[in-house]
């Protein structure tokens, strides 16, 4: 496995070429889009030609980010005249999506910058730092180390990338450097209240309606150690929900005292069921339990897509979860 | 109105006396209890006698704070042999509560440290810094400026005080200094993941039941700009709620897109109504609106205690809020 490229080595690529296609993973979150904008707008301010593409485009909830209108769906033809492909925050190459991979297929050099430990270093040049809580923080260090321009829009994008990937500076991955970075971004003019308000305080009303609907299905089992709720197609359609509306809601039931596993069951089109699982107990490996049904993920956060109907999927998965509880 | 005492002048009081009663407001939140522990344990580590009292004692949700068992209900007799009374994070003297005021009534010197702009400087020595997002941050600056000891428990208490009073480093009051402080606390050994998990990820089940009950009363008015919900005594009693269970829940409706004012109406024993008000629009000063009913607070977060019944209080306050909307 190749060593990490240093910031200076990455800087040499930035100096040698002047056209960049910047990508991130499908179903992009704040760190994905924020990282694309942070680096893309910095390279552009340094005089380069930049395209920022994502297979799923820009989610509505990140539309407030300055410059976010620059995030495009990939063109159908390969971008012939872009020399460097940069993958950000994307743990495996296929997670970039087929359309993005096709669009970037003529690049001469692949650069891969990420904070996922499992990243197999699929670039020609790689910088994988799993000690960083967000790819946005790696880019902050890269941009400032290289004295690249840091436009206001890059500054804001870095903040949102790191804030969203640390649960607002809460997760164990947050370090002193993370807080020092935030202090520096404020000194560079970041409006912290406005940025957070736009990130966290502006959910569509239907998200609150969804919360209410989910809470009305909440049940505890496994002696109070397992909390689960469900979303039917009928509720999804009646509330006009978008995929990002449910983001993070499972944290509400994960946070219940005594609960060690939280589950979100969701009916999908075509009769499939999506299950999101969160574990608070290191003795319960969510990816193991999900693996029994063909799913996977991390030890504390995993998921499944399985056959329905909902009642049957719930029964099977809840039985597996209860069997995995310590002492069961 | 007397000037702010400097940290050095406060340090002279700490040097001159060796016994301190440390108080904060009734219905204490993270900044109240965190501030008491931060300063109390630092003064104790410096060799002083310290009592930390609160009319409502220690809320369950802050019991994880190291040293929090030192927070006591006030003794019924005045503390004869404690020289200095210190009020922390308490905007008006009566908010300390009658029992605490009685317990501290024999003190020779009153010290008043707070970040509420409206604080009328009721101490003999006052330090009111409304530019600080939390009293805990003032105490961090005071303790480090004076080179007082900073025991681990004080360090943790400062972090929780500031984190809870800034909505996890999100509110506009958060400054570069706030983030620099957090970085320094981590360098001093703070376990940021553990502290946040204990602060935010362990709510009693009844809090989720409360959320469901509140959501089922949610209404929008003022053309979608005002969101409000309510808690009756009947619901409070049937769910066995404790005062801290509702802390922060109002943020859920404050976050609705298009909403600029969020209100929480709550029936209290004895027929009174408590109103919590949050504004997202700088043009709507929540403390002004609450002031019309004898309440007060900050521009973006204020409250009222007023006569019931609930329906009447709601009607009056909602009318005042709607009249305060821009363009109304």
C-alpha cells in the first residue's frame, strides 16, 4: 500500500496541471459537498479550470452554501480536457458513481483524499488520514499549508463539512486541531451563527411532521434495550418526503437511556425494506447483525436492504438483534 | 451602574477570603451547574472552603459531571461562617431562589459574575460580560488569567457549560475565543467524545414521550412564521416529567424553515404559565416581547411567567408576537 503523499507532493500536482475534475460520493452529505467546494473553489481562485461533479447532484439541504450551484451532474461524455481527477471523502472508487467515473475517465492523474480508514488508496496519489474527523479538515490543512487562496466560499464549505461530520464538534474524532481550525475560520470572517443556522435550523416543516409520525410508531423491546420505529410508503407519500428528510432522526431514539440498539425500518418502492441500525454498545456489532441479512457498514452504524413485507422484515431483524444482546 | 471588576480585582477577593458560597439560578441548566462546579472546585483546589448550593438541587441530566454530588440544596439556616457569596449565571438576584438567598444572607461580600446583558449588577463586585456566550467561558478566562488550579472536574464542567449554552458551538454568540477555549480544554485532557455523549446521548425515555406529546400539539401561525406547542399539567403528570426533560426541545420547532419565532407554553402548579420564546430574526427581540408581560432574557431567547389559564396566556402572547413580526 503506497504511503500518504505529503501536502507538498500534492502541491506539486496542483502546480503542474491546471484543470481538475472534483468528485465525491453518491448520496453526498455535508463533508462530501463541502469538501468539493472547499478545494474546487480554492483551485479555481488559484487560476485553474475546475469542474465539480456528483452523481446525485446537490442535495436541497446544502443549497445555502455559497458557490454550491457549481456542483453539477456529471456530463454524459468523458471530460476530454481535464487532466486531474480528484476523489474526495469517498471510501471506495465505485462509491463515486458510474456517471462521475465515466466523466473523469480521461484524466491523466488520480488524486484520492479521504478520512475513511478502509480507503484502499485507489488513486495515483493518495492522502488518507483517518485521524481527521472530516475530509474538510484535511483540505483546510492542505490549503493553508500550501498557501492556496481560501475564498470565503471555501472557508464556509470547510466549516460545514467538519461541523456536519463531527455532529457539531461532538464526536470522539473531534480534536484540539478541529477546534483551532474553527477559531481560525472565524478569524478569517466566518459568520458562525449564520452558517450553523443555515446548516441546522432550517428543516422543512415536513421533517417535523415525519418526526411526529415516526414517534407515533416508536416501540421498545429487548427489555428496553432496543428502540425501533418505522416509515411506511403511505406516510412517505402523504408527507411528500425527500430522502434527506430522515437524516439523523434515528439519533433521537439512539439517545434513549438504556437503549443500546436503535432501528429505523423504511418501506421502499418495489416492496423492499431499508433498515438502519445504530449500536451504542461495542459488544453489539451492527455490521455483524446486518450481515446476517446481506447488509453491512460499521460496528456502530450499519444497514440492510431486504425483502418485505415490513412486518416480516421487522420480526426477523428484531429477533436477530435481541439474540445479539449481551446475556441473550 | 458600577464598572466591571477586572479579573485581578476578583482575584483580590479570592486572595483576601477563604470561604465561599457559590450559587446559580433556579431550574439550573448546564451553564448554571457547570459554572458552579468550575469555580467552586477551582477555589477548593486553591485551599478554600466552598459550598455549592442551588434551590432546585442537581438535575438528573447533569449528574454525570464529576464532582456534581457537591451541589446541595441550601441549608435551612444561614451559613454563618462563609464570607463571600458568589452568584453565577443569574440575571436577577431573586432568580437565585429564596432558600439560597437565605443561606447566603450572612456573607460579607457579594460577587456577581454573569453573561446576561440585563443583569442589574446586584453584587458588591460585578463582572457582567454579555459578549461571552456562557458564564462558563468567563470563568475559564478568570481561572486561567488568575492562574488558579483547574482540576479535571472544573475543566469538564466548563466544557459542558459552554457547549450547552452555545447549542454545541453553534449560536451566533460563539466566538473564536470559544473554540480556542475548547481546544485548550482538550489539550488539558478533556475527553470530548465522552463528555458530549454524556451531555447529549442519554435522555430518559420520558423525554421522547414528551417530544411526541408536544409534537401532537404543534401549531403554526403568523403565516407560518410562528411555531408553538404546549405542555399541560395533565401531560406532565401522566408522563412523570422532571423540569429538565424539556430542555432544548424548543430547538426542534425553532428549526422549521420559515419559522422566525418559536414558543413553548407550559402550565405550572398554582395556575401560572411559563412561556419560552426563541427568535431567529434579529428584528424580533424576544426579550422586548417578553418584557411586555413582565418577562425578559436575551434578544434571541427569552421567557415569561404569567397568569393563566393556558388558553388566555397563549392568545395574549401570540398576539404580541404576531404584532412584532416585520411587516405586521
